């Protein structure tokens, strides 16, 4: 399996293909090797802010090697239509703000995916992620032709719940011990958006 992945990486390259989406205040684009330092610095400065909402970080979570392995995995996902990961930048000065991923894409009778996102502490609650989600949903529904996008967040993550509702998601249920976050299996609130719910703006 590892050898097969290595062959695919050599075939497709070790980074996702160049791609960008421009919104009112922010830009989504595929991550590139030269983004490592900005990515590492932003996530490092935001560690205490991010870790309660994410899977546990390894000791080398911010290293260049880990970032390059992420890029290789993203490239495979892009080329196999399994997932699409973007970094989010401020339009006015190209400062890195965070990231958005469309993952676990299921085709056939499902035509759906999961969406996840993170933002640096100093950029939170300023409307940038609202713009980023708008771009990602446009990509999901118009470019990927998906029928449904799903999201989940911890019940006590009020900002994330508010962002999803503001973006047009509907709260659909509650899943016990849904994901292992910050080293613990934790309950999540489930959200969904259908293409018929989506309002491009």
C-alpha cells in the first residue's frame, strides 16, 4: 500500500494542482510548499486556540516534513476526487488566515462530503471564514456537483455553530462520541446543507 501511494505521488506530484477562488474579502487556494512557514507560524501562535477543537497534535505537528506529507496526501485526494483542501488568505494583503477542507467525498447514490475549517486566533470573529465557507460551498455545489455538504462541531463550540447556521446549514442531529478531538472521543452536533438550500451570494 505504501509503495502504491509513493508511485501515485510520483505520477501526480507532491502538491495539489494550482487553484484559487476569490471572494469579497478572502481567497481560497490549494496549499503550496512555500506556504509552510506562514502555516507553521500561524498555527503555532494559535495552538491554545485550536487544540480544543482538533485531533491531538504530534510533537512534530508544525514541522516542514509533516507539512510536505500533508501536501502529498492532499495531492492524492485532489487527483482521486476524494478530498479538496484549501488555505484561506486575506484578499488585501495575502496574509494566511486559516484553512478549509472538503473531505470524505462519496459519489454515486450519496454525492456528498464533509467540510471542516480552522482559523488563526488573531483572525477569528472577523467574518473571513464566512467568506471562505461561501467560496468552498460554491466549489462543492457548482464545480464538484455535490448534492449535500455535511459538517459537525462540538456542542460547546458556539462560534462554529453560529457560523454554520449563518452560512445556511441546518442542524440535523447529535452523534455520541463522534470524533476523537483533543485526545478524547467527543459528542458532536451534526449539520447539513443540500444544494437546494444553498444560496450563492
